[in-house]
């Protein structure tokens, strides 16, 4: 059974950075694949905010692989724009996680893009495994509102 999290975008972790020239095409517009990289940046910061040490998980033989990725592009980001990626965990199971993302200009009402990624835990051999309950609890609790 899929366990939905109570966290909404307002509870997510925000990461802000500037669009680099190397991320754009000849017209100065961000190339579509870079949004997936930005999702990874957001996901990494979400984990860090939740106190999750991904390096340690890998050292213990637990790897989080992307099984699905979706992105809906709503408006272009351009060179030198400041963009914010808001990331939140939509679903946490011991075998599977779903993250959601919203990319926007900080002052804009409408997002530039929205997306989601689905992840599966695997072992060193690449076989699906369940994350130990002690580690899974970190994902269920997520980033604390008191963490800076």
C-alpha cells in the first residue's frame, strides 16, 4: 500500500541558485535535461535537511536509483536567472520513494517547471531491497521545521 506523506510543497526544502551559461542553448534558454539535474540538487538538499547521510547509506550497501522521472515545462528559464527548486517527499515506502519538485523564479507566481522522480532502493548487485526501518524513519520524518 502506498503511504502518502502529509508534506505539501509549502513544507518542502528550497534551494536557490543562478542559471549558468553552460546550462543554456544558443538562445540563452535552459536545455530541458538540466531540470533533472536541478531536481537532484533539490533532492540532495532535502536529504541533507532531513539529516540523511547518503554517503553512509551507500557505504552500508543501500543505493537509491531513479526508476522514473517526469518534468512538465511551463515557462523557460534563461541564463543568469535566479531559480528556486522546492523539493518535498510525496511518498515514502521501505522499497520506494517519490519526490516532487517545483522550479520557479523567486518572485514569480507561476512555476517554470514541475516534476517528480520515483526511486527504488537496491543493493550492490542492483537488486531491489528494503531500506532498514531505522534508516527509513529518517525519510518518514523528513526535514524538521526547526532545522535551518
